[in-house]
C-alpha cells in the first residue's frame, strides 16, 4: 500500500527541482490516469511517532471514476441520495495527504485519522488500480459507503470490580 505513495513522493522530489509547488497533469499507474497537486508548507510537521520522519508537502491525489465504475456504484448503492453518492465518490477517488503517510504505513501499519487529511486504504486501492471496484465491493459487500464514512472508533466499557 505504501509503494504507490512513495512513487508519488519521488515524482514530487523530481518536479520540485523546478518549483516549490506543482500540478502534474496526470500520470499513468496500472492503466489508471492519476492526477497530482502538491505544494510545500511554510514549515514542517514532526512525526506523531517521535521518529525522524518530517512532513513538508501537502499532496492531493485523485482519479476520476470511469463511466462503468459510476454505473456500478449507482446500481450497488441505489439507496444513496445524490449528496451521499457524491461523498462516496469523493472519498473513494480523492486523497489529501502528505509524504509522511507512506513511511507510517511501511513502519507502523496503516495510519489514518477521520479528517480531510486522510489516506484511506480503500481509496489507495481504487485510485492506483490495486483493486478493481468489484474487488473492493466483494471485500465490503454493500458497505463501501459506511466503510469510508466510519470514524473507526470503539466505545470502551469500564469494568468495576466489586469489593
């Protein structure tokens, strides 16, 4: 999962030699046209894991679902409102991230928060063509929307011992 994100970061390092920000018109990755925008920040962010990883880049990665993929989603998720379908497509096909995330994935497993600055493994799989939409659906039958919108939290119950 980290590999395509490292490829993106390597492209940014190559392009940044000419400027501090960029908009790569598109690259092909697994026969998918991927779009990239990036810009350097005014400072840097230290890793939440207190290691040597620093973040500087704000990166947007996306691809447009094709007509067949849109039709598939419309069939499978016909119960969604127009607004919910737009949110599903946006979460599935767009990542707003930074270069620290592939290091986090490689070292610590998949790191994500439930914010706009999120790298979801489902979105990585879809955008970079690692899995087809049908394969993603079979992993989350009828639940792609819920999977992408969930906060991934768990209620904890405190157990009191009786004396």
